[in-house]
C-alpha cells in the first residue's frame, strides 16, 4: 500500500476541469479599516469587500474599523489532490454520522497557522497522505441518508491541497495585527449547500509561501466530521507523522458506539438542562434569517499570565467555604461576561445568558473509546439579570460559571444523545438547534475555550507556529486560546455586534477589560 501524493499533472483539483491543473491569481488592496479583494479564476472574476466600517451606538459619525486587520495577497496557485492510495474494506466503508455531528451542518471551520520558516509543500503532501490512512473520513465525501441524516463514504476521493506564492513578506502577526488570512477568499468559496452528494473535499489545505521566507498554513475541515478538539487531534497526528513519530492512540470513527450511549433521563432537572430543542420550520427559518442580518466584528486581546494570576486572586478573596474553588478560566470568563454586560448597559431586569461549550466526551469517561473522533460537544447555560451581572462580585460570578460547567453530567449527555437520536430517526434532525439560538444576539453570549488545545505545537517541519488565527464567527462568541509562548496567558477573541466591538476598542473600555493588568490596564500595543 503506497501513499499517493499527487502533482498537478497526474491528479487535478476536483473542482477544476478534469485532466487540467487549476490555477488562480488574486490581487488585494488594503486600506485602514476596509479591504477589497478581487479574485480571478479562469474566465470569471469576483470582488469581495472585507472589514466594513461600523457605527457605534449613540456615537457621532462613522467609527473606523479595526486597524489591525490586514489582507494578505497570494498569486501563482497550484492545486493538488492528496489520496492515501489505500485499498480494501477501508475504502468501501460508510460511516453514519451521529446526532452531535448533524448539529453543525456541513459548514467548514477554517484555522490558520503562521510559521517563520518555510514549509515544504511536497513533504507536507506526503505526510498528509500517510496520516489520512488513520482518518479515512477526511478523504471521503458526504452523502444523504434516506432518513435525512448524513454519512461519509470513505472512498479515498481525496483532499484538496493548494499551494500559493505571495509577493508579501511575513509580518509580525498577533493580537494587535490580525489578518484576513490568505485562506479567506478561496476557502470561503465553499458553500454548505454544495457539499452533500457532490464531489466536494471535506478537508482543504492551503499553503502560502511568503516572500523572503515563512509560510501560512490554512486548514479547513468540514465541521460535520469533527469538533475543535478532534480537529486539533488530527493536526497533532499529522505533525507526529511528519516527524516519523507514532501517535499515542488510534482514532476511533464508529459513531454507533456513541449512539448506543443514549438514554433518556428520568430526572426533570436534567431534562430541563438539555442544551438542544426541536423547532418548527418557520422558527428555524426566522432564526437563520436573524443570523444573516446581524453584522459582527472581532476584537483580539491578550491577557498576560501575571494579569490572570491577579484576577484569580481577587476573585478567590471573595470566596470562602466548600465549593469556593474556581479555575483561571472560570474567573476570566466571568470577568469578560461582566465587562460586556456593563458595555451593553441593558435594563436592570433584562436577562443575561452565558453559554459554555463543553466536551461531552470527557463526561462520558470510559464508556466512549479514548480515541473517539467526531463531534462530541454540548453546551450549558447560566443566566442572571443585567443588574446582578454588573454589580455582583467577580468571585460569585465565577462560581456561577463553574456550576454551569459542572451541570454537564453523564446523565445529561446521555439524555441529549437519546434526544438527538430520536430526531434523526424521525428524519427531522435539521429542526434541532440550541435552546438559546433564537435570542443569541439580544441576551446571550457563548464561550468557546480552546486554551488547553495544542495550537502552538503543530510542527510540520518548520518549527512551531508563531501565531494562530481564529475565524470570525456568525454569532456573539468569546473564543479563548493559549498564547504562542504557552506561558499561562490567554489570547481572547471577542466576536461582538459591530457597535459593541467599536466601543470595546476604546481606551477606557480596554482599560476596564484589563483592570487587573500590572501597567496601563494591560492594553496590547496597537489596540
């Protein structure tokens, strides 16, 4: 069995004309706050505007967009199709996706890694082909089941790998200089409506070589295959394979093991905490329209390790007795929730909700194989009044965050699995959504904590990345990540309504956000 690391002449990009190499040229012009990107492929072209200016609520005139947004230009692209070259039962397998997998829909999650040294495209394709033998779903294609669910045909149809060259040098990207990544214009061309029952790759890689050295690696995985933790598990496995190292455990792809754990709870309180609900077609449509109407912007900022230590000490001083322990992430989450609650300035009695995305896999313990690879996350919500959120002690709010996380018991997760299975059997999985989805823009904020993920350990032959870029999201979200130094600090991405993002960039609000910093409010340079 040999790995097939193809070149443009023997296996073209499946989205191009059969038997030809797909090429494209892009040109980008950037101005402060507004970036226009024109991408031309073959005979047609399109223009996309990125980074619109927003108006601050109650302010005068127009508020400039983020000055830290920079668009990267790429040219001279070549597309490859990477296959494992495997044969036999693995190629013929059909893996039926779980209820958790179906929640996301066939959308893609883009991640971008920045390396100071130059990655070798040919070597990357070779190690990727070998890694795909353990992850056959990524080289497969999505298909619709008779009951409306989804399955992956593990047919080794291949992964798209695009290699491009940029005339720009590598810049010092970080919280004060984010990017409209090189992967943006081409990877976002993938529509969720053009994936199922089509020859559309479920994993797309884009490698851009920068002038003078350095590389940008864009990775885009169809979200219906894996959650964030398992996406990073795949990337870490690719990294180890690239260096000839064994992976600690083999991935486990059979979703029927997860489905079998479903069991409806007999505890009314547990059922009430269920993270998902079924909705009518009309309500589903109305919620999706609402998502499309809201304009969001992302602000990135860094909380240094010493700042977090001071913040946690301040919270712990307010707590005594049993159950008083809270983690650093609990306190950081509580602090951000309080600051954003102050910024929104809603009526005292208005409801404020905080959603926490949590690993269901960790709650199930040994009942699920350690190497289970697929979507396996749930969420839980805690709520209070706007006045209580603004005025409550930080330690008490952090306790509420901790209690919210602890409410994700094995019984709750099993109940959710049973609930999702019932909707899939009825053929109405697409009518399931988060219980807070309809009012997520008015009263709710979601936190997605990736601070323990190995984002800065993905070494693919050019050392570790010096920066990682998280995509802008369609709903208000706080994304927490480790810093490149992995020194106990946190890089935080605040994806907010445009008017709130404009306000939080103001010096007074940045100082409030970093009130526990040692000097100057801990405001990152350039913000």
